[in-house]
């Protein structure tokens, strides 16, 4: 028995019935959140050592950086601790307040 021409060729489906090729899932768009400064204010109630320990505990700053920020706040009244998005900055303010330190936030200019 002979073979038909169609049987010797691979079957190719009708292009209109084939599933479209799968695309990689779309990445969520990264939006740039507004940035805020977290400012440490000087106070006369806590020791310098305590302030440095709290800065180290609550932020990614090293001991040397924490000492510099504490000294600046002590000498000038205020020091920039870090800059982050608003929700994180507000969390820092709450955490510092729970440790008896005064911090505020303001928009980065």
C-alpha cells in the first residue's frame, strides 16, 4: 500500500486554532515613592551613649555614623539620619519615640 503525500508530512495545525505563544508575566511597574528625611532632634534627657545605641538598633547606620549623627544633633539641634519613603520614615519616627527620642520627617527637596 502506498502512502498519501499528506501522511508523510508532519501535521501542522491551522494557525487560527493554535494557542498563542506564552509570554513572560509582566513585571509590576516600579513607582518612585516620594522620599522623606528622618531628622533626629537634640534632647537634654538621654545620654549620648544611649542615643548612639538606639540609632544603631533602629537604623542600618554603623557605630561611627551613629556617633556622627548624634554629635551633629547635640551641637546644632538637629541631624539628618537617613532618607527613605514616607511610610518607612513614619515608622522610624514611631520607633524612635518609643525609645524616648525625638525625630521628625520632612520631604526631601
